[in-house]
C-alpha cells in the first residue's frame, strides 16, 4: 500500500475508533455491494408498459426534447422529415450500430449518412439508446464500438431512436439491465443519461438551451 | 484560493453596498428556491428519499475506508489509476505530474469545487499549463479573475449586463465585437469560443458528484454537457474527488440523484448524468486512453467520529445558500473562501481553521431554513452553534462579547437581580422615547445601532411585570 493511501485509510480508521473494517460490519458492506438494496420506490413510473411509454414522452417534452412515435418502417422517413421541418441539412453522423441498420435508411434518397464518431463540424447525429427512463423522460446510452460518446455531445442536433420495449420505470431498472448486459464488474466506459438538450442556468438563473451539448434533441420512439 | 474569511465584516459591508450584487441576489428568491419548492411538491416520495439519502451517506461514512478500497480495486481492474492525496499540496503535485506526463499545454476543466479548494488553477498556471474553465459560470468568472460565489452557479452574483461587458472585453480580439444583450446570444458565443478549446485540450479534468464503489465509476451531474466533453475529447481524463464522495452502489446513486437536482435547481433531473468507468476500451471510437482518479483527504478524515461528522454528508447542491437570508443579503464572496452560505460556515472553519474563519458561523440568524431544505438533512444550525462554542472556548471573540456574555450568564443565574435590572433598563429606555418602536442610536450601544435599529421595549414593563399583573401563574407538571 502506498504511504499516502495508508495515511488516509489509517486516518479514517483512527477517527472511527477501529481498525480495518471487520466482522459483521464488513460482511454487511460486502453484501450491500453484492446485492444492492432498493431505496424508496417512486410510484409515478410504476405503470403498465403502454402508460410508461406515454409518461416517458410527456417528461421528455417537458424537458425540452421533441418526440415522435412511429413504427419501425417509418423511422427513416420521420428522421428525414424532422430535419426538413427544422431546416436542417439532410446529412448526419450515425452510430455504427447493427441495431440502427435494421431501419431502411436507403429509402430516404436525400439523406446522406456517415457512420462513425462525432466530429466538431457535425450538425446532426443519429444514435440508438440503451434505455429510456419514464420517471423523468431520460435517454440512457452506453458507450462502445456501436455508440461513440461524441455523437451525444458534439452535434447541434441529436436524434435518438428509442424502442418502446427499452423504456423502463427508473434508474434502478437501467442498472439491472446494465449488469445483465455487461456484468457489474465491467460497466461500459461511459454511461450517459441525457434529459433533454444541453442547458445552463448560469446567467441570472434563467435556463437557456444549448450550452455545450446539443441545442435540440429529437426522440423517435419506435413501436415494434 | 487565498482566504479573506478573516475580513468577513468588511466583506459584508462591501457586499451590502454593491447594487449589481443586490440585483442579482434578489433573483434568488424567485429562482432556485421557488423551483425547488415546486419540484419537491411534485414528488410525493421526496421526504422519504431525503431520509434514505441521509442514511446512505451515513452508512458510507461509517464504512468509508472499506468503500474507498473497493472503489480503487474496481478502477484498477478496468485499467484506470487511483492516486491518494492526503493534502491539497499532494493533489496539486499529482495532477501537475500527470499533466506533464502527456506534455499537456491546456487542461479543459469542468467545474470542481475541490479544485477551487486546492487552488489548482494557480498551480497549473505557475508551471506553464493553461487551465480552461468550461462551465459557463466558471468561464465567466475566470475571465473576470474572480472566485466563484456559489457552489453550483459560480457567477450568480453577476447580472446579464456585467456578463455582456466581460464577453465584449475578452471576445472582441476573437472577432466578436458586438455587445450582446440577450442571454441566449451570450450562451451561444461562449459555446463557440469554448468548442475549439475543448477540441485542442490535452487533459480533461472534472470533479465527481459520487464515486460508486460497486462498479469503480465516477459520476458527474451537469446541465451544460461541458463535463462530458471534458471527459470524452482529451486523451487523459483526471477525476479529482474528496474521500466523502464515495457511495456503495448504483442504487444508492439513484436515490441521491433524485434529491440532488431537485434541491439544487428544482429540475426533475439534470440534463447530463454520466458514469465513467476506466479508460477507452478496445474498439471504442472515442474517449480518453487514460483515466485517473485523485482522491483527496485534506482534513476530512479527522472530522469522522466527531460531532461535526454530519457535514461530510453534503452533496453540494447549494440549497442551503439558496434559502439562507444571510447569503441572500451578502452573496458568496463575502464568506471569503471556496464554500459560501451555511455549509461554508460549517466547512470553512474545519478546512482552514476557526482562527481564520470563526466569523462565518456567527453569520446566521439560526432561522433553520438551511436544515429544513438540506437533501441529506445536515443539522447546519447545530453545527454552526458548535463552532461558536469552539470560538468561545478558544477566546477568539472580542473582549466586549466575552464580558457581555459572562455578565448575562451571571444575571441569568440570579433571577431576582435580573428582574430588578431589566425593570430598571426598561424604564431607562423609555426615557429615550419609544414612539417609533425602535432607536436609531443609544448610549453604549453604538456597535449595535451603527448597522441597525435597536428595538424599543413595548409599553407596560418587562415580561415578568406584565405576567404578574395579568395574574399569570406557574403550572407545575
């Protein structure tokens, strides 16, 4: 153990009037890490799936995102139409995810897509999502080869394709899914939760959108 | 940063006379605090979540060494590094060495109060590395060479017009020569200027809201996305966090997140909450190739096990200052160091000494609003009272205060004498007139009446005299 580490840990133990954590206390702490206890449940998002999806959409819009609900066949059309409606260029950086390749992008002849990480010059990105949180209308993404984090952050407009089945009640459901997918010892490098577009309250406490991340977030909720 | 807490009284006089500051502070009442009230009212479970949040932090503190070691083990297993810094100086040295190891010229910084605490920027500048504050509020005050005045809204003391002047001065060499009048234009200009700096930075330095022992992750909560650009674009990500930031599990984080944003700004959720675990993985197209966590003690471990331990539960939401009548009158700078408001009045004497900061815990009306809104239920007035006692024990107060208190305590123990003297004082005060219900000046009370009126006693004698006259009697249980 480094000297500095020993100094800090021994300082803590001295103040707590004990040596290294041992016995029942140690077992209790280990048990807590192994199977984390749940806190007080938040009732508003404990709903049947259809209502959960509706609640997600409602909160996402409250948090300044826009939402469109479509079938899988209509995803590319909705994206192209969203870009046109907002006078945005018909080109985007897209997450190189097999999930997103299930949609028929070539059907939108005008849409020019580049697969890869985000760049400073991108105006629009299109990504999938690991989950959506109904309680607050929050998008959750997990980094990996199929989802570069820069796509969440650099472009002015972030279009998120979210499957209805991936909408869950609260954070706790997301943690459970992450542990299941990745193992609790191997979280993805970055898990982002995104609640609406970037904002700041730093000038006179008034919320302004588009501080450093996207100014606009459009969520396409897909019915399977 | 250099403390001016010892000049607290002068700082206060200046703050009260600053019209821009008073305009900015007036917005606090209708801003964060009203929004907090609404957010709390929207969530029926809010009070239960506050209890749970308090219990989580208490549990983490009681097992702090264990969870810190677990956290380290998980970080190392995924290729990250953990550095232990007993003192501020250790942390500065570790961070400087890390920056030098990658030949860093600029560091993109996301707002970190711990970095302010250890005066990191000054140190980096000294060794030729430029720290770039990327949180909008921090950026504004970095341009103005000012310290933050609030822990979540560092530029809350400034008006929009002051920000406009600052940007005009510093951005006109970059071609932005128009003075802006709208908030969204100011935000857009800062975004543009800072974007290139993000792309050029060699190191990203962030704080952490929580360190999660279960997964070895650092958790960051922001609205702007600046912390995320800081931990994504540069080749090295350094997390600077103090020891009490560690919590056991992701479930615990979920509870704390629910009370944090609502208490801070009244949002249901901040725009960005990010969990970072180790460096870039094989196949990743972006992210830093090195991930370092610097764990700072700086005196905190010695607070454990004492009657002051509760202060270590703080999750830095700022609700106590948003609701404090003293902070609302004088702003953050008057407190003279990194942490203002009620939590500052409790933390600062601990971190830099009661000799330097003994005045801060005296700057409270003990109205209790801070405790009533604290998401982790820190008994802030009780902790301030504790510091007052310490200050008294150590004979740090002026002689007049000590003698006054000694006299009062003598009288309080001699009720007959007390009654006779207060009766006399009451009659004497009547001689100075009580028409207005207050006195603008009084003999022997200049220290009081220089700043505020002295209340006139109501007609009809002392409380005891009136009690007797109205036939009051003692009820014995």
